[in-house]
C-alpha cells in the first residue's frame, strides 16, 4: 500500500512540475522563458571568430553555424548551464565560413563572415531564437620602404597619379556575355559564366574557383590556382579578351544530385598593364586543353576578340590584388521536373514579361481614352435628349394654353347669346 502511494505521489509531482514549467510559474525553469539581451560582441582573433552574448536567465540550448547543424565542431550545446554570458568560437575557414578578399583605397584585407544561430530549444527553432551574421575584417598593413639621398637644393615638383582599383564582377548570364542574370535554370541549359573588371589599366586572372550547394556539404573545385579548368567536360577553358579584363565560358548548367541550389565563387587577381606585371601571367597557360577552345573567338555583343594561348606554368597567386567574387545563387531544376521547368521558364522570360507589361500599359491608356470618349458622347446624347424634352414640354404647355383660351372664348360667346 505504501509503495503504491509513493508512486502516485511521484507521478503527481512530475505532472505538476510539467504544468508549472509550461505556465512559467515562479520557482520553475522554462527554457523558452528567456531572451538575448543587448547586442552580441564579436571578437576577431588571430585564427578564429569569437561571439559573446548575454541572456536574461542562464542559457540552456544550442549555438550553431547556419547550415552546419550536422557537424559537431560547428555546434555547441549547453545543458545545466548556470551562466548568463555565453561564448562561441569558429575557426577561420571552418564551418562554411565565407572568405572574401577586399581591395580598395579605404580598405584592403580579408573578410570572414559566418551566420550563427542562438537556439533556446535543444531540438526546434522557436520564435525567441536569434540569427546573427558575424563579420571579421582582417586589414592588411601597408609596407612603406624609405631611402634617403642627399642632393642639391633644387625646387621640387610633386607629380602624383592615383590609379583607381578596378571593380570586378562575376555573373552567370543567359544568351550572351551581356545577357540577363540567371537565377533559375534547367540542367543542360547553356549559360555564360562571365568575369569582368571595369578598368583598362588592369588585366586579370580568374583562378581558384569552386561550386558548392550552399550547405557546405558538397564543394567541387572547377578551376585550379593556375586558372585552368579541372574538368573541361563540365567547364571549358576560359576565353579572355585582348585586354585580359574580361573572361567568359559557355557552360551547360549542372548541379549536385538531390540539391536545388548552386553557388559559384572564384578568386580574381589583377595586375597593372603599364608596369609589365601581367606578361606571362594572364591569360592562363593550360596544357592539354582542346585546340578548338584556344583559337580566336569574337564576343559578338561587345565585339571583343578573345584569345587563349598555349604556354607554361605562371600564375598570379594570392596577393593584395586578389579578390574573391561570388555569382548570384542559381536554382537548378531537374530535367524531368516539367512543372518546375515551366515555372523556371516563366520566371526567366524577362523580355516577354517586359513586353507584356508595356503592352498592358498601352491597353490601359487606350482603354482610358475610350472611356473618356464614351463619357463625352454620352454627354452630347443627354444634351440632345434634354433639348427634345424641352421642346416637347413647350409644345404641351402651348397646347394647354390654347385649349384654355378656346374654352374661355366659347364660354364668353354662350353668355353673349343668352343676353
């Protein structure tokens, strides 16, 4: 009897504890009755990024890098924690951290960016969870070399020439190197990968390119550090223009198995033409590529001649004139997905949509003119009807007056006869 009573008490106590916890009564712990206070603090350490945040109550839950929940080194779980201040660290280059090299007059260095999720539940994402995109910029220090020479005191004139660093872009386009940006595509569809720098003072070399699925699980190198394709069946050798500030390749769209999105990223190194820094460095010197991909071809939309030559192994390595460029995300539809293919074709028909919108505007204008015209005609009709009604009214009134007049004359005639 005592043992039964004991178990009943335990069950009742557990039930009440669950109810009180869910309702948030004092003296109970509710993981979701918590929140981040203030802004997290990001520290850019030598080899890692550290994020520190505070919560209203001791934190219990998980912190992880977005898209890397299945990688234990990118997840940190807190059970039985009694602290309000929590630290989370990510090694540079790990956990799908995005690395970009920046160059410019005001900043030059490497940017490391990663998105961190703070989840208060050990399984689910809830409304109180937070996501923070943390960015660390590692500035490169300029090296200043000085030397002194004693000369006669002659008047000195300073001549300064400041070269604007080129702005380079990477895009995937439809139809030509200047076609519309591709956001949706079908496997096997021909598109153009285009790299371009906006300065004629600099040449460039595209190298160290890879494609990934956005989750960090699949990453494939498609152009090596020398600027040569690792698989010409997937990506042919790039074609460069005469100034070597534009490169492109016509590629049939591909994707990872059972994945929808593809991300492309490349390193682009630039060099000043006037300083002779580009001789033998760009275009790349790839051995074994098909001859047909190395002859002269013209880029019709820009009338620029692209030339690829055979040569040996020189390249522009990672230096202050190198930047990482990413193309826009591409959603790739499967060959057998007819419904998705219809949606993709609809979304990518920019010219058709633009033409339809233009025609719609014209139709609206014509409709408005016709509407105003019909209203004008109606006004004339109303005027005519009013005139007719006015004439009829006057006629009736005149007839009534004549009738009264004749009746009055008849009465006067009768009275005169009687007298």
